C-alpha cells in the first residue's frame, strides 16, 4: 500500500475519524483507524460497536490496500507534521509515514480482527447544518452526565414531516428547541431517537458548516441506529434504549407574570455576584417594578448584590436559581433580550420553575423555538 496526500487534508480527516473513539477500551483493536486506499480516494474509518465515523478524501494512490493503525498516535503525528505532502507506505506489519524531513515508523494492527462498520439505512430527512448545530448546542447542555440513569444522558429527537424537535433534561432543567426539517414525506408516523448527548454535540460541531445534513434512523428493536452524513463525512451511533420521561408536559401553555432583561447585562451580573458563592449554592433573584436585584450570601467573609434594569409584567417575584444552570440557559438564548416567566404551583409560597425564552426586543418575542425550564429543586420526582 502506498499513497501521497495533502498534509492539511490528511490531518483533518484523521482528526475527524478519532474524535469519537473512547479514551480507554477493553479491546485495543477498537482504538485503531482503518485506512482504505483505492482509485483516487482514501477512506478513514473508526468504530467501537457504539459509534462509528467515516470520511473520504482525495489522494494520489500508487498501490491500493487497507491498513489498521493506532488512531490516537496517528492523529498526534498528523497534527504535527511539517508543511509538505505526506507519503504513506506499508510493508508487512510496518507503516512508514514521511513528510518533508520527518519520518515515522509504526506497527499495523490486524485488519481481519476489525469489526464491520454498520450499514446506513434509508434517509429519514434533511436539515440545514447551521440550524442543526445551533439547536444541538442549545439543548445538549441540559442533558444529564450521570450514567446511573442512561436514558437522560441523551437528547431526544422527535421527527415530524416538517420539523425536528430536540429535548434534554437532567431533572433540574429541561431544554427544548424545534427547527425546520424536510422529511420528503407527508403524513408519516412520528419518529423518536434518543441519541447520546456527547455524540450529538460532536456531530453538531463537525457538521455546523455543512449546507445540509442527511439523517437516517433505522435498525431493529435490539439495535436501533442513527446516522448523520454531510460533505463526505458520516457518523453513526447506537440509540439509547428506554422510555424518555414526559418532560414536555412540564411546560405551561401560558404564563402571565414575566420579566424582560438585556441578556448580556444579566449574564455579567450573574457571573459577578456568584463569585462569592460556595459550590452548589443558589443566587436570590428579586423581581420588582424597580428592576432586578441579585443577592449572594457566600459566607461570613463574603456577600454580594447587584441591581440591573428589568421590565416586569405582573406580580413581584423572588426566586432562587443555581447560577451555572441559569447561565447555560442564558448563553443558549442567542438574542439581545431574555424573557424570564414565572410559573405557579399549588403552594402560593413556593414559586414554580422559571421559563426562559429569547426576545429580539423588549416587546417582540423571539421565534427560534427555544425554551429552557429551570428550577432549583427536582423537576421530576
């Protein structure tokens, strides 16, 4: 096997192929990147039985073939090669990588022991890459990182004829974003896919610059699969099994009491006042006709408070919120103003969760379909 390829193109392809590989694996063979050279195309693939990545690039191939090499090591080498064409040759179990005056010799891994990559099913729909990337970044942050309950470590995708809805929760907050989607079908049955949040975040970052992203949901009941494809790159992922909690019903149909605040001003105020807080402590937010006052009682040595402008509609309200969770929602709003709406509970002395949405101005609500529900106590019991 022998080929020559552009250094930057090769480095980017290797980086993509190894991004989703696990840091540690019980099977060393799964840490490899499979390189297949044929015609004028070089295909790089990785697969760990749960997630796969594959990309194809142009190369000058003198001797076609297939080789398996350590993914992390090859990525480290490719990212530091000098600015010159890369020549890649194999002989028996040895791999030679030459670029300018740099030369590396690596050992290959047994190709015959590498698993077959999953087959991609029929296309389910197409979505703009930038809108998909934005939606994933807004929602995935709310997914749980606690593997004790795997079902909420994922992002729930709900597919309709004309829209795609993404939902995530960690029991303390719920984030939802709905975006336009082209399924090419009318009146089809809605589809649900529970995708690991970490994988979806990487897919969102990778395909954010693509004009469109093709999505395929397929498989049997014991091995359901989702695939994302754009610009000669493909990522597949096994779906998480289980029933996603019915968190959509937590969102109120209407909310009368709310406050509208400049998003950047609120973000900066929260960051300043929370400096004195101990870990996991909450900030006190007092909304009145005079504006918003933030208060933090960190310890006997440090307290902080700050007042900023806020346009209140309805009753004055006091609520405590964890600053980190609030900032996640504010940073995902992507609009100049944010509306914080106050829901009711059966106990008049206990405020309900706050609903965060974006607004393009103090008067006009935003229409990007993003909603973030936050409460200091558990949303789901």
